[in-house]
């Protein structure tokens, strides 16, 4: 008798739990993965600030190919991107930094910029981080970029160049939404 009551109780409990299930929802799966990637490493040394004739170079640039949106699922499901740039500067110079997100036709689909303060004798190293946020709502063309151009403008633009360095590292988080039916 005791076992029969336990069995009936379990059946009622199971029936109560399953009666509210919507099995039609099982036909559609909605996932929201976040893809994290290293984007670039940028190191600027004393020798990078002068050309082969020992003349000062006020602007230095670098280009990085970037193919995350070649994957159709990530491209189609793109929601937003957060691109963080961490830096460490020991030069006694300020750097104006521009990021250009370039499509296959060499046109900028998005840009971002920030200033890196100069180090000095009382603060021999300046560190910081800046984050760019891009979303599909504000710029649906963002998914068309295929390379990133980093352009650094140096001030003051004079010689001699001190034996110091600037290091930048960019990482990205790409938020997507994928629906599987």
C-alpha cells in the first residue's frame, strides 16, 4: 500500500511538471555565443621613429588582416563588438592613435581614436585601456571590414628620439545570436 501511494504521488508530480512544457519550443534553438579573439600586437621602438636617412617619422602605421566575418554564421548573427586596446608608453611623447576598420574596397566602415599620454620623469610609464563598442543597430556595415589599420601620430615630432617603447595590444569580443530551427 505504501508503495502504491508513493507511485501515485510520483505520477501526479510528474504530470504536473510536464503539463506546462511547450514542446514546440524544442524545434527552435536560440544560442548567443561570444567569440573572443586577439587582434593585434603593436610595438614601437626608438628605431621605428626614424627612417633610413635618420629623419624623424611623425606617423607610423600597421595593417592587420581580420577574417572573423568570413564565417557566415558569425556575420549573419552579429549583434555587437567590443574591441579593447591596452597600452604601455615609456616615451616622453604623446601618441594620437587612429583605428580604421577597412572593407575589401579599402574604404573605412568604422573608425575609432584615442590619445596616449606622454611619460615623464615622475611617471616613467603610462598605462591604460580604451574600448570601442560597435553594434549592428548603429552600423550594419561593420561586418564588412576585413582588415584593421592602426595609425600612430607622434608628438612632439623632433629629434633626438629617446630609447623608450610603446606597446599596444588589441582584443575583441564579438557577440552573436544564432537561431537553429
